[in-house]
C-alpha cells in the first residue's frame, strides 16, 4: 500500500498537478491521483472522507481514486471529512476557529459549504432520485427543518427538486433536459421547530450534464448554389449549415460535415469537397462544363461527436449546384453561303434568313447573336435583325434597290454574341459567311424630273397660251414603254395637257385674285402612266407663280353713312379704299368728287387723310334732312392707274346736343315725305275707331242681356244666397262614410247581407226611358227658361229616373236614447205662434214670412 501511495505521489509530481486537483488529462479507472490528509484538534484517527464528484472516491487513508474514465475536469474537487462514522453524501459545515472564554480552547463556528451538483439529463430514474443530503451539526442538539427555494423548487418550473424537511435529503423528481434548462440555482434553509434560523441560507448550484440526445439539424433541407463553368479547383461554391442543440463545448454538439454522394459522376465522381467544420463546399477538380452537366446534386451529411460515426448522431441535406453559363462557345453559322432575292424598290422585306448554332444557355447574352455586314453594301441598303426566338439573322431591305443600277449584291456577314467571349476563347471560322442577294426587275412608274415644277407667268394671259412642257421619264431603261399624260387635279379648270408630250396650255384666263390661288401660287397635279405589265403611273405637281397686273379698280367703304344737317365736327364721314391687286398696283389712292352734277361739289367736299383713307364732309353750313347719294371717284397707283366711281348713301338728319340724330330726324332722314306721314296717321285713326266701335257693341250687347226678364221673380231668386267658403274638412266623425248607400244596387243579395243599419231597396222600373228635350247648339238667352221647364217636366214624369219609389227600413236602436221623440212634431201651424219677426229678416225670408204670417200672398 505504501508503495502504491508512493507511486501516486510520483505520478502527481510528474504531472505537476495544482493543489486544486483540476484534472485536464484522461484518468484511468482505479488510478490514485492524490492523497488527502486531515487532522483535527483531538488528533482523532477515525476520519471519514466524502467526494463531491461520483467519478472519484476517497479511501480511509486519504487516497483519491478515479472510479471511471474521466475526459476532462475543470471544476475543483471538494472533499469533506468528519470525525466519527458518517453517512455517505452527508454535507457538514466547514469549521472556522474562534477563541473560547472558558478554558482557552477553540471551538468551531460552522458555515455551510455545498459543492456544485452535477445531474445528467435524460436520467431513467427511478424518481425521485436523491442528489445530496444536507445536515447541520446542530441537528443532534435540536430538531431541524430543511427547505429549498428558487427556480425548480417553489418557482417555475415548480417541483423539479424537493427536500426531505427532516433528514435534509434533496431529490430530483423527473428527468432533466439540458436543452430546456442547463442549470438551477437554489437556496437551502435550516430552521428549528419554532421557525428560527439555525444556519444562514446557502446557495445550491445544480448543473445538468449534457447527453448526446439531439441530432444535427440543417437550416434548409435543400440548398441551392451555383458555380461558373470552367471554374478553377478551390473555388467556393456555397455553404451548408447544421445546428446541434447539444452543448457545443462538448463533443455532443460539435458537428462535422462530409459529402455522401454526387450526381452525376461527370467528369469525375468527386468534383466537390466540403470543409468538415464550416460546411463550405469547394470545387476539387477542373472540367465543369454547363453544356455537358448543368446541375449537380450532392448529399451532405452532418454528424455530431466531432464526426464519430460510431457514437455520433447524423442528418443529411441536399445541395443543388447549378453550373452557370459563360460565353465559351462562339456562334457558328450553319452554312458558308446564303442566298436571297428582292424586287427592286421594295423596303422592309426579309430577303434571306441566316441560321446560327450557339451551345451556350439559350436566351442569355452569351447566346444572343448579333449580325454585322462587313462588306458588299456600301450604301446601306440592307440591315440584319436578330430573331429573338430562334436567334436567326433576318436580312432586311431598309433602302430601295434599283435593278438598273445593281442587279446583285455580295455581302460578307459576321456573327458574334452580345456578351464578349470568355478569356482564352477564340472566334470560330464558321462565324462568318457570304450572302448573295439578287435584285428582280419590276415595272417602275414614270418619274417627273422636277417635282414639283415651278413656273412664273403674269395673270391675265389669254386662253390657248402654252405655259411649259411637263414631261416624265421612264426609269425602266431595258424595257421600251410609252408614257401618256392626263390631268389629275385642276381646281379652277384653267389648264390642258398634251397626252403625248406633256405640253401645258391654258383653257381660261389666269386670275391671281381667284379663290383657288394661295400666296400667288396656283397648283395643278398631272398623271404620267406607262403601258407596262402591270401599268405603272406617277404624279407630278405644277406650281404657277402668277405675277400681279393692275386689273382691279379700287372700291370704297362704307356704302352708307349718317351726318348732321348742320356743318359741325360730327358732320363728317371717314371712307376707306381697298384694292384686290398687290403692290404696287394699290395705294396711295386719289379721292375726288365728280363735276356733275354740280350740287355734289357745291354741298360736299372730300379730302384724303392718308394713302388709303379720306374724309367726306358738308361744304355748306346747313343741308336739309334727307338721304343723299354722293358719288366719289377713287384711283389707284397702278401703271396705268384704274379708277372707280362709287356711290355713298348719306343720311342727313337733325341732331341733338350730343350729335345724335333725333327720332323725327331719323324718320325724315329715312326718306318719308309729308304725304307718307299723313297716310300713316290716317291709318292709325281708322284703327282706333274700329276698336272703339267694337267696344261699344260689346257693351250694348251686355245691356240687352241684362234687360231680358228672368224666368222667376227676382225676389224668389236664391242664387245669390249660395256662398262658397273654403272648407278644411270635417272632424273624425265625419270621415266614416258608407258610400254604398248612394249606389244603385243591381241585386238584392248584397243588401240583405249588409250589417244592421238603414237599408234602401231601389229597383229601377223595366220600361222604356223617356226622351228629354235636346238643347239647340246656339240657343237664344230667352230660350233657356223654356229649356229648363221642359227638362223639369220630363224628369218629373219619368218613372225610370232616380230616386225610385223605395222602402226604407230603419233598425231599432234600443231604449235609453238621449234624443227626444219626433212624434210630437206637427207641421200644422197654431194660431198662438207669431211669425211677424220673419218680416224683419229681409227679402230673403219674405216668402217664409208670407207662408206663416198670413201675408198678402196667403
């Protein structure tokens, strides 16, 4: 045993372990790693030792042994001892010395020292599982109660840990999960039976030991990456990442990556590699070619335990690597030569189609072709457009070609891509080709050499004058054809063209002032047509610039004016001269009055204000009111000049102070003589007389109507007793009407079934109806009385006219009515009643007074 201990000391000295026994090297099972010495004041040899870590044990002689393989130990080990026999796992206070007042000896003051408690996660139990026993050295003297507080005890998560309050044993009640909570911090309390604190609360630290119970999880199940074709080995492609929920400071959470498979295996099975720690994927070999393999599928595996396939947990993900295109394939024309043909004078037509092959990615700049004409078209008749769908080149005519000048074109075409070729890639010999385009001859229309053609002539040339020869040329030099001319547009119908040679002659006088002339230019359009197959025609425009001659005399404005009869500044008329000709055949104009008749110059005078304006005014102080026609001669400045005698109608009238004509003066100025005025007055008098006679006749007729005797005595006429008032409607009791009582029944059934009330049974006699008198269309007022009396007699004698003889049936309403009986009413007159007071009520009650009072008419 002593030799074994010596070996342990030798090992410790060789390892140079610190006193805290912080072990960083793996320890073999049952290896002595240290010696623990303890000596108490009584020099007792019966000492028990206890370790805070179950991986180590302390034997009675103080030797520390490793009970199982330990990879790493970073926390210091705590060893506790107590004199006498102690239970395993007991934790007692560590003793601190303090002087005693009695015998000079030193007694112990004990504080709690609890080492950290390590509990492995996912323990299978059984539960509750004891972790440690907490004891106070005073539990032998008095009753102690233990308790714990903190998260995991009395705080969420609750009841993960509990403690035996009597014996101080602390238990874990269920399996722990480090990924949910890696550590717990509790506090232990010790009180006596009265609740008094025996020991100060002490901290308990419980660490959950990680177990490898979680697989690595990739962030994505499928990763997408790309790499350009032709990339060099070592090019970074993409990165995959997997996370492990276990402790990443231990092998449980240390993830390593590797590639399981690659599809396809071209050009080699291992084109890519992966960094085992970072997950970065790199290219290994050269030879990536998108045209051969456009995408690789790689299965990546992530394993924890630092990639140990025997003990680690694994997971897989898929990495899709697309090989991106570079312009490493130049476009190649499918043929060395192409051909086409085009009719002359045609544009925007495709004459040839160039096909090309490019193995790069379709519809990308590396694939899109561009065509260029290197030679053979110096005047730019052709342009090659690219078809965006199939990348073909369409040779298009953009400028008309002429068969008479070029019968064929030999073009050299070069094709390239929009994107430049990749470094080190050379153009192909098949990137250029020749294109032969033949021009087809067609019948071209005749062409006027100068179009439009301008000529100058004076206006007024007579009909039949030859103006010019407007001939066209046929561009078809290799075909002999005849050209014929015709008139297409001649607005004024002034011109004629010779059908054979195109000579233009006049049919009428040319007038510059015509409405068909614009800015002194007259335009006419002619047609030249050949006899080809099919016939072709061309148009030409002839512009005739007409030179002005003095062929229009000037005219005066206004035609009518008004002046006062007395000479004053207001008795003047401003006149203006205008001429349809152009300069110099217009103003300045000359204004003068004619010498005949003599009264013109005697009464009026004309003076020029400016070149185009003059003023006409009275020469004499007074001129009788009336309308005067004043002739004025105006001449232009042409060579020779032209004159015009114009008449101005001047109204002379009396004026007020403001210089305005009065009403009488206006009438007089209008040219009405005394006889016309008298005639108008006589007509007015006759009209008034007729109106007066008609009014008198109407009044006489009204008097005759009033003088006609009435049919009845005026005293008996009660028509004026009928007064009309505005009625607002009756009360609520007046609104409930039974209108059926006013209707003539057609049968008796509905009357018999009616509710209780007054019932009337009307039956119309079945006999011929009486004939009533017909009122004449234009009756005399005196016949109205006779007509009424005849109608009254006919109605009284008509048995078919309502009301009919009817039976009125009254229902008994019962006794107790507040109305008195009507049986006491008597229509006979008694002598005691005096009705003389009715005479005082006026003439309207006179008839009633006579009936009851015994008047004169009794």
